[in-house]
C-alpha cells in the first residue's frame, strides 16, 4: 500500500520517515518528492508498505504525530491506495 505523507519539514530525510513507519511494520520504500531543478524537498513523500493492515495502522497511529517540528496532518495528509 502506498501512503501519501504531507506537511513534511524540508529537512526530513527518507531514513527518518522509514524509521517512523517501521514501528508499524515492514517499509519497502520511502520516496521524498524533490523539485526537479533544485533537488530540494517539496514537503511531501510516499511510503510503501506491503501489508495493508500494517499500513492502515501506521496511518491511524501517526495522524498528528510530530516530525521535524511539524505535525503530520490528519487523514487528509495520510492516505493509502
């Protein structure tokens, strides 16, 4: 399941996100979206977790969690497909 994570601090790393989500299960991939010209973070990412139950637990458990000084938004910022 691919999870969209918004409202990220520009200094957030893929490793930080991976560790945050790993407490809920296996993380296959983390991709912070960057600007194609500057290479700087655009403030959002995608986290891939193979187990849908674990992914949903992460979405629920991390709503409002703080990362890099910013709160991850409620359901509008965390959604899975």
